[in-house]
C-alpha cells in the first residue's frame, strides 16, 4: 500500500477530532457581559457602551453592560476576577482599579497582573480641572489663591479612592502647597454636587463633563495631560501653568479573568480594534475627549505593569497613605 493510499485511508480518522471541534458551538454562542466597576454615566461606562454596541453587532449576541460600583472600582474588578474564565464575563476597567489601587488601597482583594488577563488598551483620556460657572476662581492661579486663603475648606470630589480624579487632587495639594478636602463618591454622582455648588472643584475625565462644558454649566481651568486635548484646545495644561511634573491622565482598557483561553482573548482584542476603527466610533470618542488606542494583549500587559510602578511612585511622593 502506497503512502498516499495510507494517508487517504487515515483522513477520516484524522478529521474526526477536527470535525467534533468544528461542530462545537463557536464563541460567543450566548450573551457576553461587560462589567463596569463604576456607576452609569461616567467615562468607563460611556466607552464600554460604545464598544459593546459594536461588538454585539459583530458577534450576533447581546452584550450586556453590568455596572458594579464601589470601593474605587475594586468591587466590580474582584467580581470579574472570581468569574469563570470562559470569555463571557469581561471588563472595561480604568487606571484606578487596574493600577493605582495596587499601592493606594490596603488589603487589595486581587493582584492585577496575576488575576486578570489583559486584552487591549482602548483609550487614553486626560483629566480636566473644572469648577461651576459661579465659582470665584477664574483660573488655576485663582483656585490656588482661594485654597491658601481658606486652608482645608475647599473640597473636591472624585469617582472613588484611588481613581485618577482623586490622585489629581492629591497632586495639586502637594505641588501647589495647599490643603483641600477629598470627598469620594461612587462613580459620576460627584458631578451633581459640583454643579449644585456642594463641591468647589473636580478633576474629571473629559468625556464625563464634555456636555456640561459645551453647555456653559462648567468652567474648564486646565487639563492634566502633558499636551493640550484635541477636544479642548483652548484649555491649558497644568505643565504650561507651572507644574512640570503634573501628568495624571486616565486610561481605559479591557481585561478578562486570568486563564481565559488565549484564542478568545485574541478575538476580543481584534474585534475591539475593529470597533475602534469604525469612523463613527472613533469620531465620537475624540469628540468626547478620548484618544483611541487599541494595542495587543502583550503590549497592554506591559503597559499595566509600567503604570502600576509609575502610580506607586506618585502615591509615595504625594504622601497619600493606603486607605
């Protein structure tokens, strides 16, 4: 019997396992859940819904946004860590729960690098320092002067302990030599108190306050990136205003429970990149103040490790202690 003949006879046996795999339902064959560790309406939620809607179209399956706020993003993130690593529970996370909290929160319930599988960095977003239109501070210098005149009386809100909106305030206190009161909130609720005058100022991600800025309900004073934002080109950076080391931009990325199959991780990453390239989505994100990125799992993992080290140094330099 020739080799060719034996190969032909063996084909049905060799094909059987592959046939079984082919007949198995491909992923995803049921709804996918995207956990957001903050309340609806914040930047993480906005980005998750933009990407999730397009993924639902691509996959032919429902993509459900599951908001689980609390503990600076740790509650939702821990839920993902404890979820089955099957690709049906993923997360759009931010710099706080994925990087900053590792050094700012005592007794962390998870280790980002050990317990989560990186998928892709979706976007980078500068924070923007805003006040209500009736606030006496017309610029950053005025805000600092007011804080020095009334030490400990001015308050700022954040979306939770360890978020970049929190640490931006810590950095301002430390670099400007002032003392203000931090009031942590669960997600985007802080914005309501800022608009009503219960808070003096806030470092917010640009997408979460763009509508209020355009409508004249908030006054922007500065952005925390090293370069001006494309969405707010007339707003100076903190660097321009005399704070050369002030870089506190936020970022948002997609992760899954550790041990999620690599082929599923790759598919989610590739499909998310395709979503970021859709002109309407890209335009929407840029108009909201977010800069789309879209890198691979390995690059995103290295980025997270770098950010954990960077924010750890910022926390130490700021004098903030684990809460």
